[in-house]
C-alpha cells in the first residue's frame, strides 16, 4: 500500500481526531503543560511542555489569558499528531474557536504540511484536508500589558548568533529562548553572555507517536517554527517582553518545489509572520510584536556578517542530521552542511572552514547531486532550511573568481558546466518587505554599511 492509499484508508478508518483538553501545573520551578489528544479506536496522546520559571519576571499575569495562550499552543501541537492518520474531522473540545480562527488554522495546517503532502504523494485541496469543529467554551480575559525589550529564540545556528550580535547594545533588556536545549545553542547563549538570561523549554513528544511512525503510519515534516511562534508568545508575556525577535531571512520565502507554494520553511516566511501578527492582535489583544530582524537580508549577507563573529565558529551547529545524535556535530553529508559551507566559503575558505567542518566539502564527489539541487539545476531544492538558488550560485561564483585555478572537485564541476553568476551584488541587497520598526532597521542598515 502506497502512502496515498494509506492516507485514504486511515481517513476512512480513523475519521476523527479530538483535542480533548489541556492541563497547566504551576510548580515552584516550572510550568508543566500537558495536552490530551485522541484518535478514537487507535490511541491517545499526552505531549508535554515544560517552561523553566527562572527568568519569568512578569508578576502581573492573568491566569485566564495564560489558559487561552496554552489552548492556542495546543492547536499547533495537534499538527504533529493528526498527520499520522490525517483524520479529516478535528474536534476541538479544549476551547472555543470562531469561524475566522478555524479558517486561519486550516491555512496553517495545509501550508505547514505542504512538504509532508508532497513527499507522501498526497493530493488534496486545503478545504478538503481537514474540517475543524469547535465545541469548547470561550475563555474571557482582560489584560493590561506593557512589555520591555526582546525575547530572542536561539537555535544554535549562524542566523540567531547574528541576531544576538546585532542586538548586543540592548543586552540588559534581552532574554534568550531555547526549546530543548542542546550543547550548541546553550554554548552560543553562553558565549554571548546569556547563560543566566535564558528561558529554557522542554517539549516532549509522546512516545506513542514515534511508535506509530515505526509501525508505518504517515510521517513527515511539520511547521516547527509555528510551534516556536506560539510558545515564544507565551514566554514573551511571562517575561514581560515587547518584541519576539526571530532570525528568519529573506531567502525563507522561496518555494522548495519550483512552480508551487510548497515550502519547507513555510512557517519562517514573511507571509506566516504577517498572519501570526494579525492573529495575535485580534485574539490576544496585547502588544507583543513577532518579527524577524534578518528578514531584509539574504543568507549570503548573514554568512558575510557571521564570518566576522569568530567566537561562535567552533560551537555553532546547523546540521539537522547531527542534531539527532548525542553529540551534535556536522554530518558533512546533508544539504544543510553543504549549504552552510557554501554560503560561508567566500569569506572563510579554506583553512577556517575546514577547521569548522573537519574537511573540505568542495572535494567530496558524493555531494554532487546535492550541490546541483542547491544551485537550482534539479527538480526541487533540498527539503532543508537553505538559501535561494541565486545566492548559492553567487557564493560559488565569487569563490571561483577569487581562486581562479586549482579548484576542488565541486567548484571545478561548476566552472565546467555553468556560467559564473556575478551580475548582482548580494552584499548590498535589502528586502523592504519586513516588519522591522525604525530602530531595528537602523541597526541592520548601519551594519551593512560596513561592507559597502
């Protein structure tokens, strides 16, 4: 049975998914949140989220509002669990959604599962994928709120480290935010002197979901950045912040599959950023702004800036394959590793890059197919958080132009098969489609001016 046949069969056999309820346990050291989901006649799920209280400073919290935020986080957590059967009818007993909210979540579910649907060869329209029926009671709240400073999510990669450096002058008003801390993001926060200014989150996937994946139920990519959005909003409120400052770049807006809206990075896009801000303004009704500081920039420019932040070079990690191991290292075989290598190569090649990765990836012939995918000479981009075709070509072309002769394997392949791509100057690009307030725009522009 192929995955599309599984999709049709599961939807018939398990036609309902229920978001039953949530529970908030207010412990002395942390908030523990438990969600209760079920697929009748199959299983129940109880995923958990734990929020360390150490740096939660808002002493005037509204418990009804906290309940409402936690309920909304659950609507995003649903995605990870409903996808295993794609049960058509999602019944929400845990809280109330109006028609606009239902429409909003249906859009997020559909676009956020775009890669999942594509990879599993499931063809279904947005209106057909899920129906959402709200049966829960409405939560009323009245919140007075005035936040100060920035909550900065830290993933351990180059992008969030650039954001930390750009906002270091507002250090006193900054707090870091880390989901499932690992050595890389903890060390990056420590190097930036935020070891005592971080909110640590443990997000625990129910083991039953992993068991179902191993048994052959449907599995695939979900919009993790949407999870970050809703949990970070709760933590911004609990830590009395005005801004949630993401590190998503202009390049995240490019589709992964040419000619479609399928995007591995959908919940990192400018479209989702705007949708989320519109949603929070209407339904949460307090002034916390969610935006990406790096939205005006390309991955090339972020690599350019990061190349000068030497203190992070030996500790940052972006490899998703390596992140699943006990020790998070660069695997040196995946698209993410090769992309980061390429985007930094105009600035750090060769000795400094080899010190970071342990080898020269340009000399690895096994990476040729991945190389072509990153360049845009294949059917799709890799399903990873990588930059645009143009900036990959530009980075490679800059390095070839600089080295001229004695090129490693992949660079030589490019030179023999494709034209150099040097028409645009990616150092000075600036995407005006962003949500930066003037003070943040000034920070970005001032930094870029150093490279003109």
